[in-house]
């Protein structure tokens, strides 16, 4: 190894003692005569002869060489060039200014030999290091048994983190308490009031859960932030009083009693009761003023009045009678959905009740019928290409999506119906039913966009106002389009009435109740 290293070192020293021809202009020997008794120095060959053809001799005070004794190129084609000893820079000047392209001179054999020697030296050294690393790895593997190493690692880890069946819950609790304290500090330093969005959810096992989400302007980020601060389980009743009691416990824990802002909740009457109970405990808390209505929920109630408006509704009915009719129709529909889930009614009777709602009821029955059998379901998927989403009373826009998908698969559904003509009976979708579904889809799509555009933490009041403007324009267009259809005109009027004057359970609110009517008045004034 030492002999090879010495030979490599000697070879490098020999190369360095005779510098290679670099692509700089090479210094020339002085042209003056040599002193007597000495041989005249031999001129060194110029590199880049083609490049020198475009270089002139220096003029006046111009230097022949730079401080490193490299001869300077001066462009003979122009006077602007100040000269440069760098061949590449001069080559670029010729190409850019004069469109003269001079190729790069190939490296000399001495330079190629020098580069090859350097490359070989590094390659040999890398090979030696690689061999040494491989040998060390082999020795390490032979010295340590894999199974013993794994066992040692497991013992080391378990000695630091002791995880047992009993310790895991404690570790989770400790982590939760740590984050809880951090969240309390953030809420305590908030730049704004603490606002809340609260909702109840009932699991399939009939256990109620109340989620409380806090919203605030953070001191550090200077941005709006939100966090789930409570998810309590309600094993008994979960009316307004019970919800208020849990909420007050939560804000006492977070020390937020004097920083309560606004509440965004759906239109359930229990939420109104909850805020009234809170107002009895919190000073200067107005339950109506602090109540922010959910725009999507208001739209959903109005849309349901369109979908399930009683056929007997007439223009002569009073507003109160219309409200009662709407609520009755919605309640009946919810009752059908609940009965369907619990199988309290025979299927024939249930289908008959749904059929009273026209094309929507027939589409619902068709959807339920093919889902009732695995074989029918698979056949439907094969024929139509996909399942039709089933309506759901707790999921907004489910009817709009169900109708839209059915219309997009109208041809395939009609073909499938032909194979089950007698089995479907009165629930077959005929031409007039498809026309009705088309009208429903045309009316509902803007409301689908409105609810989607104003949901989530990213939406703003500006988004809500825009959705109102678009919905109001949509109402006007639909009313004009169906002015010769008394039934559609009546139903559209009921939907509009449901927005500007929601049913009794949605009326006591400063925000949401007046929003639609005020926005409509503003639009009318602007149009006038």
C-alpha cells in the first residue's frame, strides 16, 4: 500500500512541476535578443489559434499581459471590448456582439493525461475505502448476533418507556392534560371574544354526544383559530337545560365566563332553551342577540318545504297555516324514514306512503327496493354502473344529490326498469316522472352550491351574502319561468316564505331570521 502511495505521489509531483496548457492565453517569451553566451528562449505555442485570428495587438496604453502574465485578447472587430485574458469570455463576446462562433480548442494530451491521473488516484482511494468499510461491516456482523441485538434494543426501549396495559391510559391522560393546559393558555391570551359552534349527535346505540368548538383570534399567529374543547357523552336526556349545564361546566374549566361571544348552532328548539338557561347564569348575556343561525340549516328547511309541500296548499292559506302545513309534511317524511329503519310498517304500506310524494317518492321506493337484496343490488350496479345515493333526513342536500345522479343515469335506469317491469309496479319512473325530477333538480342545484359554499371554517360572511344574492336571483328566474304553473308558483312562494319567515322554531334570532328578508329588500332597492 505504501509503495503505491509513494508512486502516485511522485507521479503527481512530476505533473505539477510541468503545468498543463490551460485555456488562458499563454505568456510569450520576450522578443528582445538574448545576451551573448545564452541560447534564445523558445517561444511557447499559442493555444486557441482560431481565437487569436480575431484578436489585435494592444494599442496605446493597453497592456499586453495581465498581472498573471497571461496575454490579453483584444477584439479586432470593435473598439468597445476592453480586452480579456479569458478565452471563454472572449469567445462569448464574439458570439454575442459579432455572431462569430469559434469552437473550443481540444485539450492537449498533457492536460488529458493529468486529468486521467487525478481520476485514477481518487478511484483507487475510493476502492480502498470501500474494501475497508466492507471488511469492517463483515467483522461487525460476525461479532453480533441479529437476535441478540434485537433483544437488547427491546430491553433498552422498554427500560426508558414502560408501556403496559395500565400505563397506556395514564400516558394518554397525561398527554391530554398537557395539551389541555396549553389550550387554556392560548384561549386566555386570545385577542377576541371566544365564539362557539355547538352540535348534538346521537350514535346508533342511542348515546348522545355534544361537541363544543371554540373560535378565537390567536395572539401569536394573529389569525382565526378553532379547537374542539369538549365532547361530552349524554347517557340520559339531552334537552336545552342539560346542554346548558355541560356548557357552563366547560367554560368554568377554561375560565371563559367573561369572554363568551356568539353561538353558531342549528335551528333545533333545544338550542334556544340552552341559551336561555345560560343567560340566567351569565350576566349581560342576551340569548337572542348572541344566537347565530346556521345558513345551511335554514336553506335545508326551505328546500324540504319545496320537496314535501302538501298538494292541498293554496295561495289563500295564511302564513301560519302554510307554516303548519310545511312542518306537518316534513314531520311525516321524517316519520317514514324512521319507520323504514325500524321496520315498523310493512313494505307495501310504507311504499304507498312514499308514493304520495310523487316522482321523489317513487325514486325513493326504487332505490330502497333494489338495495333490499344483494342480488338485485349487484345487478343494478352492473346495469347502471353505480348505486344511486339514498336520501337521508340528517344529511343536507341528500335529495338533490340523489335526483342529480338519477338523472345522469336516466337511460341506464330505464333499461334496468324494463327487466323488472312487473316487480316495480307503480314505482316505475315514467316520462312525466322524469320531467318532474328534472324540474326538482333545476330548482335545487343552486341551493346545493349555496350550502356547500358557506360550510366549514373557511367560509365568511361575504360568502353567505353572495349565496343569498345568487339564491334570490334564482328565485326570481324560477318564478318567472313557472308563472303559468300554479302548483310550482305556490310551492316556490312557500319556499321563499320559509327563508324570510322561517317556522316558529327558527324565528327568535337576530342573525339569520332577518338576513334573507333584508338582503331581498336591498336587492329590490338596487334594482329600482
